[in-house]
């Protein structure tokens, strides 16, 4: 039986950040810890959020790394407890939001973070005691502001997923104005992350027609506007549509992702300096070609339906179109250019097969399948 559940309250428009005090009041947060990163603060994006709080007492943790770690979660949790905070406001991209979700667990649950990881059977251990969270995204990519999951590198080096409805942000404040200053390459990389989410959700074999519709519409918006947003960061229409595409992709997460994310989670854990969105863009063509042979893909003509949403001519190769878009955006199109070497492959393959996204791919990949996808992506 399919579980179709959408719970997040979303404020979406230019100026939505002004709703932050009302959302704090609704949720019952009186002394929040703001979880962000140094880049968001340096870019001046944090200040409008603080201004919107209208003097509400708060503390700030700005030490979120590009890929959130258990060490960062621990450091933020210490501030949360020392300052007697009663809730969280995540301000940033997926890293800050996922870090805040880690704090929501760590501040209210005992033991190391891996205890609560999905592949460790930890999801049922995350209870309603989790600290309440409001998410304010400043990039258009991960969609973590409307998702029940988080990805954190735990102390043993694994990049693990954490999933619970108790981690769902109580409110998502999606204000495209906060993305207007995002640099071109970060716009491109996070945008391809959103597109990858929409494509993998749509390719996942689970029955969820609601998620399928959401994913296709997100793909349409993202594909049509990513180049505009990258070339002209002040394009308000493009920024709004990219933030919508990001939201769409994550609203469909409950249907599942696939081999793109199994690989990018694993390789991102091995080398945290690699950008998750760029990795997704690089892996997408090989995974699309691998998935083309899946019965569920062929039965519902899913590649042709994605091509239609992307506005491609009939008969176009979707994998080639993704590769070409990645190149036009100026992102790396191969792992070798990102410094990835074959000596990493064995560990990446091992962890990819253990990743929570592995079993929701339309074709279950063997070790040899993953090896071939890595080779094609070099």
C-alpha cells in the first residue's frame, strides 16, 4: 500500500521571510538557535533573517561545513543547550538544514548520531521529542526544507541518511529574494541537484502518482529556468522557479531516489570536498542509461515523459541532454576533472550498495553495474 503524506506548512513568495516571527509563535519557538554557515553570514544573507525576527532572543551557530558532519552537529548542540534554546531556525542550503535536523535529534536524544541512521534501523528511535525546526533555504537545490530526511557524515566517516516525520520542518519559509546573490556556479550546482531529485523521484518504481506529478512539474520548471538563473542571478522569475523546482523535488522524496544518490552519497562521504549537486549532475547520464532497461521505466514510457517535460524534441536522448546542460552551465562533466581516482571505486561501490537510496532505484544495481556507471562518469 502506498503512503502519500504531505505535512509541511510552506510560505512561498518574495518577502516570505517576514513571516518568520508568526511561524515561530505558531510553532512555539521563543528562543531559537539559528543554524547557518560562514558563507551565508559573509554574503549578508543571514542579516535579513535576523532582522525579520524583530528582536526575538536567539543564538547563532555558523560553523556548518559544506557537507554536515556529526562534529558540527555536536558543536551546534552545545550552543543549543548552553543558551537554553527551545527550537531551531536553519538558514542556508541543504547542509545547514540537514545540520539543524541533526541538532534536532542530538539535543533531545541520547547516544551517538549513527544510532538514529536509517540503515542502522534508527528511524523509529527518532521521537516527537525532536526539537522543532523552521527551515529558511538560501539555495534552490536540496529541498530539505520540505523533507523528512537529512544526510550527515557521522564520526566513522560514513555519509548516512536520517529519516523521520519528526524531522520534518514545522514550517518552510521559501523566499526567492534570499537566493538573488547566489554565485553562478553554486546556482548551477544546486539547480542540477534539484533537477536530479525530480528525475530520480519520477524514475523510482514505487506507486505514488502524486509524487510523479509533482516531480514532472518540478523538472519542467527547473530545466526551463536553470540557465537563466545561472547567467543572470537577478532574474526574479528564474530564481522563483528554481526555488519551486527544488521544493517539488523534495516533496516527492517519499517515493524514493536511486543510484544517482547512492553513488553521490558514497563518494561525497569519501571526499567531503566534492559538491553533492555537481556529483548528481555527473552521475545522472550513466544512471539514466542504466535505468532505461527497467520494466517500470519502459512500461510507462518514463524517459519520453521526462523529455517532454524538459521541452526536448521527440526522440531526444535524455541522458545526452543532461550531459550537455551540465557542460553549458560550466560544471564538471566527469569525475576525473573533479580529482576522483579509481582507487576510490571499491569503497564507493560498497557503500553505495548499503545506501538507503540503493533499493528504490528502478533496477537494483550490482557491484559490476556500479563499477560501469563510475567508469562512464569519469
